[in-house]
C-alpha cells in the first residue's frame, strides 16, 4: 500500500471511529449510521473545490441550518451535533490540504465528546479503543507526510506504523485504567466566572431579616441549573425549588433552630442513593432533577417532596435533615456540586381536596405555633379576614387571597426602619416584597392556631432552549409559607401577588447568553465522568455478563438433558464473577512472570517487531541475556575477553553448543550487518530457554 493511500485510509478510519462512537452511545440512529460510511465512500476520490462566493454562501447556509435546527427542530446539543456531521461530510468532498484534514480530525474528536455525554456502555468503550488506535496511527502518518512527499522513492511499510499504534494504544489503556478508577473527577466550566460567591448573598439566605434583603430581583447571576427527565409543562403549576424552612420568628427575623438534627446515610440496597423519607405514596409522580449548584449556600435544593438523592458532589460531604424537612450539607470543598434528586410532586389542588382528620401533634404545635409579642391590630386583622370561614384550611386560603388582593408588591424597603416591620407593612405601607407577604401569612396562621413555617427557595427559572436546562438566577429567589393540616400534611401557600416581570424578549444578547450557558453546561458534562457514571457503567457490564451467563447455563441444561451430561447442571451453582476474578488474577500473574523471566527476549522482540531497530542495536540484548544465564552457572566472561575467546575458553566445560551459535549470530548482527530474520528471533528464544 502506498503512503498516500495509507494516510487517506487512516484519516477516514479516524473520522468513522469518532462517528461510530455516536452510534455506540445511541446519539444517532441505525439509518444515519449506515448512510454515513456510504457517503464517506463516495468522497474517497470524488473531490471538488469551493472558492470565492461559494465558500461564503456555504458558510451562511450552515449558520442558517444550525439556527433553524436549534430553535425550531431540536435543542442546542443536537443541533451542534447535526452541524458537525454536515460539516464533516462537506469536508470529505473538499479536503485537499493539511488544514482540511486537521478540521476533520477535530470533528472526529467532537463526535467522541458528544458520544461521551450520552450513554456510557461496553459498545462505547470498544469504539473509544478504536478511536485511540486510529488517532495514533493517523497522527503518526500525518507527521511523516511531509517527509514522504519530499522523497517519494523512500520505502514505506504500513505494518510498522500499525504495530507502533497498537502498542501505544495498549499502553494508554493500561495507564488510564487506574486513573479512571482512582483519581476523582471535579466539574469545571469553561465560561463560568466568579465561582466563589458569598455564602449569604442578597436574594437567598438561611435567615430572613425583614427589611434588610434589598432589591433581590435585580441580579441575574446564575445560581443553579436544573435538568428534568420530563417537559417543564408536565410539572404542577407553581412548582418551586424548595430550600430551607424557618420555624422561629422573633419579631424581626426568621431562623432555623434545627432542634432535631439527624444525619442522612446511604442506602446500599438502592445503589448508594440517600433516602430522604420513608413515607412513600402508592401512586408517586416521581420527577428526576439533575442539579448543578453554585457554592452560594449549604442547602440542598429540589422540588418538594424530595424522596431520594445521589451524586458525586455529595460523596465527601455530610448530609443532614434539620427537623424542618430541609436538607443541609457540610461540603467537602468549596466548588460547585452536581447531584440528582427524585421528588414526588403532588399538586396543591390535590392536597386541598383531601379531608381533614385527626389532631395536630403536640411537637408541631410547640415548634410551629411559637410567636413573640404581636401587635394587637394584626391579631384583629387575622380574625376579621377569616370571620366568615369555619375550617382551618378555608381560613388559610382566605388569608392568602386577602394578602394578594389588598397589598402591593414593591422592591423598596418601606418598612426597613420601623420598630415593628410586620405591623408597619400590614397597617401602614401595605407594600413590600415576598418576605413580608410570607411573614404576614405565617404569623396570622399561627395566631389562628395553624402550624406554619416560612420557606426560602427559588421560583422555577428560565428554560434554556439550547441546553434544555432550567436556569435559576438570583432574581428567582422567593419566600413562601407551608401550613400543616391533619390529613394532607404540609401544604404550600404563596400570598405574594403575582408579579409580571418584563419579558426577556428575543434579542441577540439573550441568544448569546443562552448559547454561552449551554456551552458551559455541555462542557461540564463532557469532562465530568463522575463516580455515578462509572458505577453505572460497571453495573451495565455486570448486567451484561450476568445475562450472558444465564443464557449459557440455560443452554447447558438443554444439552445435559439431551446428551446425558449431568455435570453441566453444576454450572448454575458457579459464581461467574468469582471465576472471572480468579482467571483475571491468574492471567495478570502469568503475564507478569513471563515478562520478568523473559525480559531480555521481550526487549528484543519489542525492538525487532515494534520499533524496527537495526540488527546491530538488537544483538546486545540477547547476548547479555546469554551472559546472565552463564554467570548463574559459574561461567563468567572476563573483561579483557572477546566474545569468541570466551566461547573457546568455556567450550571444554560446557557441552552445549548454544553459546557458540548465539555468539556467531551476535557477530553477524552486530558487526557483519547481517539482518536479524524472523526465524532468528524464534531460534534465539529456544536457545535461551535451553540455557535456562
């Protein structure tokens, strides 16, 4: 094979191996996978040039294709993948220069990155090994390309290049296995700035001080990103990201007393998940949320009611429940964390229609009916608003409706300087932000004997059309109320008037912001192959082996039934993984023993078959091996002796002719420039084994 054909073929193999990884990770379908190599074959020798206005038109067409695809037909990730596939096919028909081939190589690497963001499986692992091999082979040929173009008459052996690529690929795999299993991965973004935020920033806090929060809705800093396993439209209306519940009110401040703190442990029966509740409904509406949380708080956020949680970012951290159904974390580091939480979402309307039965537990009355000295007019206002309602639930709904209708939302802290901020809000200014509305609702509920607590968290956020993530900003911080009723339990109430914020209209700035955020989250997913994905990969391998073993056992039973081989029935009692572990261990020990015992022969083999060194460079390797073996027998070569003199001296005391034959071969290879043939290497192995 000529160098030009070998280089072309290796470049095609590199591109195809990157593309096949997409199929292995289920990022593309079977039809596209079959069509892609057919189009590649058409571009093998059919090349054309695009110049001048044709290049400009092609560029504009690609940009339009990408925008239409991203905005109308798919998300940002899929549209980027479609664009890469299209550009790769165009380049196949136009590649003529080294720069064109480099673009193809980068595209193939992009295919691999996209594939790694999808399902990690055995098929993907195989495609990854193929990609590593083809990449090494291609870049070695690429580096040699200029030399062969300058001297086209130089001899070329593609087998030598393939041998080197195979060996380097094997070394990479051997080195990467311990890195893959041992070194922890940490997520880092490409376009994120100001990671280390203040722990108690304006907009969210583990306390609420009335009148001191500031204009919380003005900052657009991203605090959290959420990826759902379903469409946002499927969520119950008014879904929020619950953070921390506050139970104690002293007249100006809400705080969390954490009276019944307890740690949350991993449940190994459920794959290392942390179970957050034991009271599960029969007909759960479970929603999976993959959350990237910036380091602004030591609170775990999620949609209520959270059922379980897992994540690499929580592995080195202590999780605890604080007695208010809020989850806190003592972090192992200060960086952002990623975790997955499962929540059982129950629409509020469903809870409101449930019948009330039973009594309020004494511990809840003690904890959630606590109040400082309250202005008497506030008590009277609560009684007046709920005078026409009989039940506790009806009274609470009346308070919520009253606050929404009779009071106005304001970013200004009109009641900040008052001695009693709540009284000033309810009786004087009658305007404030969500902390005042939530405090008013909770205090008046407690005055009526209804257990209530204030909750800090975030509204749903803005959906990023490119990445498919919900982007939660500082301006989405919000406070609301949870009230307890015997029967349905805790129910959410939000007395803050619905604020119609200025719509984030379609603009280049918004599109650019969403694109940067989508690239940031995509990059984080690509480079972060955390322990959860590792465990998932090995679990898929384990399941595949188990399934194969079960099929083999079933086949053996049929065979034993028809052939009378009863001993095959014992296979069902064999632990396949113990067998694999023992065989793997024996294989590793055997390879290690062989490599050590025949290390000189292995070195000679390496230099001959892989590095393709001259015979004069290989000869000292096997000759020194012979001298070592003779030394063990007491036959030591003197420093002043030549190899021939040494053989003549030991000949009377050593009946074997092996030293003489190895010495003759050594002289011919080292000084006579005689090439070392393949049969010579095999003969050396047997001679040395005879000496040993």
